[in-house]
C-alpha cells in the first residue's frame, strides 16, 4: 500500500487551492516507526560513466597530471579569440545563457488597495518597508529565494499570504521574459583551457600538466543513440618549451591500454580546427568488436601560436580530449548512449534471480525477543508433530510477553487431518525470474519445480516460516490491544501474501512485464492460538 495518494492530493489542490493543501501537507507524510537503516550492509552501485571517470582520473594522476576544475560559463568573446573566423560556426553549437530581468515595481495607491483587500492592514511604516524590499530586490541586494520572506517580514504577515500578494498584486513577476546574454555554456573544454593556462603560466614550473574530466554542452538538434546534448570530456593539456604532436598518441595509449583498449589507430585530420596549428590535429580510433567498426574516441593536437598569443601564452601547448561516453559504450557493449547515460529513463529494470530472492521479505514480523522465541517454537514443534492426526493440540510456548502471561498452542480441529498440510514445508526458490514454492523432493514431473530446485536461488523461506512469523506478530499486537485470545489459521496458499511474504513493487512489476510467474500454491493448514492470561 503506497503511503501517498498522488491523485487524491492533486484533486485537493484543484478544489482547495495550492496554499491550503501545502500548509497541511506535512500531515500527509506518514510518521516512521523507526530510524532509517543507513548501515544496511548493501553496497551501492556506481553509475557506469562515473565509474569510468574514476578510472580515468586515477590514470591521469598516475601519469603526473594535476587535476583542475575549468570554468563552465564562457564569454562569447573568448570563442572569437580562440577560433578566429571559425567562431560563428562554433557558437552555433553553443547554448547561450539568458536570465529574467529584475522588474522595476512601483507601489501605487491601487496596489495598496489590492493588498488590503487580501486582508492586510497597511500602515505608513509597512508601506515604506515594502517599498524598500522592492527597491533592494531590483538592485540585486535581495536574492529571489529570500523575497517572499522579506515581504512577509515587511508586512508582518504569513508567508502564504506574501506569496498570494506577489502573484495577484504584482503581475510584473509573471510577465517577465528571459533576456539573452553573451555568456555561453562550455561546448569544448578547449575554450576553458586557454583561461586556465593564462592564469597559471608564470606561477608554476614547466612542464605544466593538467587534466579535467567534466561536462560539455552541445546544441544538438536531437538526442538519439549516438548524440547527447550534455556529455563528458576527459581533457588534458601539457605546456612545455618543447612538444611533439606525437606526444598526444603516447598520452592516449598510456591512458587507455592499461584499461584494456589496445586496438588503437591514429590519423591526421584532413581539416584542422583554427585553434590548432596547421597539420597538427589528429584523431584516434578504437576498434569496437561489437559493431565491427572503428570509433573515434580522441582528438589531440598542438594549439595555434595565434590563439596562444591572444592570451599572452609564451610556450607551446598540447591538448588531448577523449569522449567518456564513447569509451564507456565500447567498454560495456552498449549501442545507445542514452541507455548508458540515463538508464532510469531509457533502460528497463532488470533483476537477477539473486536480487529477486533478496527482495522477498516477511509481511509481518515479531518485534520482541519473546515474539521471536514464539516464532521459533511454532516452527520446531509443528515440524516435530507434522503427522499428528486431528483433533489435536500442542502447547509450544508458555511464558511472559510484554508483561503478560501467554500460552501458545498449535492445533488441528478436523478429525483425521494431519497437523500440517502437505505444502507447509515447501521452500521458496527463484529461477529464471520466477518465484516458485516447491517441496524439497518429489514433483519431478513438473519441469519448473525440478529446475528451480536444481538451478534456482534458494531464498531460505518456507511457507511455515511466514505463517509462524505472522502468528507471533499478531500475538504481540493482541497483547498491546488487550485481547484475551488470538487465533491465526492459514489453510491454502495461493499467493505470497497468504503465507505472510511479500516482494518489492519494482520486482513484482519486473516479473509481470517479463511474463514470469509467482507460483505459490498448496495446503498449509496450520492453526495457532494464543491464550492471554495476565
């Protein structure tokens, strides 16, 4: 049962208004029964891209490169300085930044009247305070996140009323349109390297070896299996008095060969980018055995002396840039970069049999040591007397639980019936995505049962374990409620919940989507009765 009901919440917002529902929304969040188990023992899964980035970082550091964080926002003028006449073509691939202007809002008599109609008694001091807030917001002295709070303080009103005033009395806020600037998001790591090199040139000894692995932003027409608007570049520069363009190949091989990328080839580019010196730009390829194609993964070259001169750089610079996502696609045999980068959107969840087994749990469990003892005794005594014929009853526990005396019995009332049904000791297995309840022996004629026992993952849960856990938990609940007797009887099992077991929603959806089965059937016929004396 989901704790939050999105449709009901949104229906209330529609009928009652956002502010009212928002003020009451804390009550919709269920109170936790205990603290979050942050030390569950489960090790988290890294994202494949960040996992590769970490490996590349270690390789760069082992080769003596220092890590830097390059600027992400680049002025348009820097692109012209670096690319010269090629700049307009490069800028066509860039995202320009735009921002909302700060409105010049006056506080007229009609606006004051509107504020008063919303229930605010204005005084001259409050009007002056509100005017001051609006002026300071226009100048940038007040951050947008703080505006509602400052209006609330100026007028001595709740923040929800301050929100209504900004939306109803000052339409200038909602009428604002973004205004473009000459700032761009970094589309090439190169555009940031010139700035970093300029800052460090006379502050460090040569050779200067730097690297940065970070995002770049490209104004692609669409995102598809081979194109993303945001992707990672593993880029490095070397500044030294003497450099050879062949050093780019040496650096690339030193980075990639220890990671298993050995089938590489390098070619001089037919057309050189204007920020490189003529004939000094190369591209490198890795053979992808999956697609049987050579995939471009690196571009390197020596910067043009003209571009260097525009930043006052006095030494040659070699730049090497690798596409992280393309490397990861080859490494993991992936044909769609979107699935690799955004599996939460493009990749259907998959679960191994072991993961499915780990997602199965008791629906109810005892919370006290005495309750756990009752569970254990129910299981051991029921198995001990499994073949006893009814009517029969066996005392399995007598003692004190939650400061009350309790007697717990297992029973079978039907004449001639055994205490336990034939399926009570069935074990839960997971095999090929199916959850299967199977006896420890027999039923060889059923292929799924036989293969689940032989090849599947054993969960360690038997039908009787779930029923005993349910009975012990219900006895604890009965004690807290002041009941004199608690009776739990499970006859036939047809689903997991019948034996007090459940599986996570994600796994259940996976099983349904892949047309797998949850096959839990068979007679259990276990009765548990508790007599509460004290």
